[in-house]
C-alpha cells in the first residue's frame, strides 16, 4: 500500500501497513497527478522487482479519497489504463453528481427528492431567493474543490440574514464556482443517514449499506462523529435507483436527511469516492466497498455482502467534541429507526485507534492536543488583550436598512 497525502506529517503516514507516502502536487492539475502516479509506479517497481513478475506492465489499483482526485483520475483515465486499474468513469458522469448545482438538476430530472435549490446571478437576487426559501438557508459552492486554501471559505454554510447572503455572494470570484442556496431541512436526532456502495463494471451494486449518523461535528450539520449500520429500505432504494439511472460505476457515498413533515428522505450530497466512514460497512468477513472494488478490478469474484446491523464507527476527536457540546443519552439498544430482529453484534471500529497499529492514533492525539492548546492560548490572549471600544449608546442612530431586509415572503 502506497499513499499520496497532503503532508508528510499526517498521522496516516505513521501506519505500519503503509509501505510509502508521497506528498501530493500543490495544484489540482490532472496532468500533474497522472505524472506523479507514473513516477510512483516506476519507483515502486524498481524498489521491489521481485514483487512484480510482469515488470512495468504490472497494473496498480488507484483509489481516490477526495472529489478533486476522483475527477482528475476520471479525466485522465484513457491514458492511465491499463497500467492503472480504475472504474469505468468519465469526468462528465462524475460532475453530474459531484457538482452541487448539477446534482440538484439531476435530482429534478429524475424526480428524486432534493432540498429546494436556487442559483442566484447577483447579490440582490441571492438575498431575495434566500428570503423566499425561508431563512436560515444553506449556502453551498457548487464545486467546493476549487475553493482556495486558507481563504476562510467553507464548502457549506448556514446563512441567517440577507446581509450574510450578500456578503458571501460577493466572494463568488474568489470561490471559483457558483453559489447555490438551499432550503434548510430541520436537523434532529435520527434524521441524517448515509449510503455507501460499490457498483461493478456490469452495473451491479455488489456491496452496500445504509447508516444512521448518531453524532456529528459541528453538531447537527457536520461530519460523522458516530455512525451506526442500520437498515433503511427507503434510503437504500433511492440510492440504488439513482445509481442505475446515471449509470454510475465505482465506490460512492451519499448523504440523506429525513423531512419529518413529509416523511420523505432528501438527497443532500453525492461523493463519487469512498466516504470517511466506509469501514463502518465491513461485514463479518471483512468485506467493505473498497475491498469489493479491489476484488472486482483484479478479476476476482466479490462474495455476498452480509449486513452487520448495529456495528458502530467512531471518530474519536470529533465524537469527544460533540459529546462535550451536546451531551445526551444514547438510544437503548434495539430501538430507533433501523433496529429490529436483524440487528447484530454492536462491535465498534474507531477511525484512528487500532490495537495492531497504534502509531496513527498517537500521532493524531498529539496533533489534536497541539491544536486545542493553540486555540486556548489564542482565547486567553483575546481576553487579556486591549478591550474594544464600547458600542454607541442608545442615542446613536441605528444603521440604515437596505430594502432587501424588508422583503416580504413570496
């Protein structure tokens, strides 16, 4: 196993199962990534010639772990194969679901439930659309992989006023893609679900599972901190219908939210690559979506994927923060959506800690502790620093309000 990672200091680089780690290119240029893969393949073949009986012609399996890599590999697939094993994907196919605006159009064309979405063409129109959708609204950049590093822009934000909408829309040139506004489906417990699957070259979804997001960070709207494998026929059916309709191939990760008022699950996001919690769906024999892809692309049969309902996946650092900021009792075993007679053993797999490979967890713990200490020092300095000027008294005139702040709902 060889990895191309963002930094050589990443905890991932400490794993005993990783033979080597290379730093990825500084840009998202597909040509640079393809050149790096060829150099890596040459180096690996030269380092261990006995492991490659066919020499340079021995194929390598490549697994993208973010959207920008998945799109780059799909674009360069014709020149990467047959030396590299990749699912049959094109950049155009992936953009139909990876681009947030295109995903909304795809769902509308297929009749798949999706939050109401607007694509403004100006700041004033954006403020009016936000008011029409109902504040607060969800704001997303259609191609978040184009966001500049360190610019302070997030792929998804919740905006609570027309002024915030205008301010964010003004940063469109910096973001590099369109801003879209979505209706905010109310968050709540047991409402957020995800689907992970692998579709082989013949269009069969040979390994798949649905999971419930029990905790997230930030709480209620962020990354999965604690997830549980649970049966959800409605989510499973919607995901498989979409995969069939668009002719998708490869590993995927889809996010859904239940609208309590209608009882309908809405598709929120589609990631054309493995999700961070894909190991949740490892069955009792160790088969998950990535291993299914490996078996299939290397010409071996994929055994049946056996559900292990009740299995949990915990991201230690995010789960701790979620627990501190939003403590609540856990649901009793065997209760809640997805529970029932099919529930299996409640085995927990951690994102970082493994008894046979503890170094990544230790490295992550040190990095996270340093991060928290920096935040604490910054907070103390803020408290001890010079106080800001007092706000104007009650006699001061209030700021003028723009007309968009006085819009009435349409």
